[in-house]
C-alpha cells in the first residue's frame, strides 16, 4: 500500500526522469482537482497530503536500504502543488480572463520547481540531507515555496 501511494500509483517507476514526469502529471491533476472541488478543499487536501506522505515515506524507507529512493514521487506532487497555489487561486477565483488559460505561468512554475528541486540550494539541501520521511517531503515543499514566491512575484508584477 505504501509503495502504491509513495510512487503515485507506480508513476515513480517511469523509466526516464520519474520526478519530472510526476511533476508534470501533478500540474494536470492539481488543475483538475481545483476545477472539481475548489481551491479551499485543494489547500486542505495539500496539507493533509503532507502529513500522510511523511508517514508513508517513513514506512516505505524502513523496508528499503536507500533513504531517498527515486521511485518515491509523492513529494514531487506536493512540491509542485505548492508551487502552483497562486495560479490555482486565480483560476478558482475567476480572475483569469475567460479565454485565457495560464499555460505560461504553469510552464514557468514547472520549470522553476524542477530547477529548485534538482539544484537543492540552501534549505532545500538541508532538508534533503535529513534522510527521513520528513526530509523526503520537506525538500520538495521548500522547493515549492521558493517557486511559489517566484510565481507570486511574477503575477503581481504583470
């Protein structure tokens, strides 16, 4: 059960760049989630997902020698969702023009999140070095928050 959850229904076993693939899928799922359930439910579910992911990752790595296996991608989903919070708010609030979907902003969020997640600068590296379920989840959350700040700045400036 932990394997299915932590790997996002086996997306983590994708043969090429499973984290990047999971991040891409996460954007699509995040947008559809907000359309289906609304922004507030999305926020509550994201917070809930952090704690369930933390616990699940701890359970998963207990049975694995590697303390941060590449197949765990639930953290990518969470980090990518955090990064697109301002965009999803605009979508849910109908603050985006009817004929204008924020493709550019979503692509920018995807690229920025992957950059921070791969480069692991500052507190992202610190969290990654924890080698626990918390570290697995937290490094992507911090990368998501860095991206959230960039996206919010971009939206405010344009």
